């Protein structure tokens, strides 16, 4: 199998970019969400903690699947679901 470090690096950069975009979006929308749903600071903290927990659990659940069947379709589906979630 031909392993291209440049492609892997670019994919990792796009992954970090999309994670950062989602975290910034949550941070900027958090005051509005707190007002709309009448959340306290603890509930808001739990809400913002769900994203990293979801990323960790997704890595643990889908890591073995990606190792067995490859990353291409998992990354395509994940990117589409993330785009739908951001919209």
C-alpha cells in the first residue's frame, strides 16, 4: 500500500480545522443557548463537554471499524454529517 505522508498531513489539518470551527461555533452560540433554554453555568459546561466526549467515544467505537475496512468512507460520511450538523 502506498502511504502518502502529505495526504495524511493535509487530512489531519482539515480534521483539526473542522474541530476548531465547531468549537468556536459552540462558544459563540453558548450565551444564546443559555438564554433560550434557561440553562445555568453547569448545564452549559456539560453541553460544551459533550463534543470532546463524543469525539473520544467515536474514535473508540469507529477506530476498529476504520482499521479493518479503511478510512475513506468513514471520513466521507463523518464530514457529511458534520456539515449537516453545522448547517
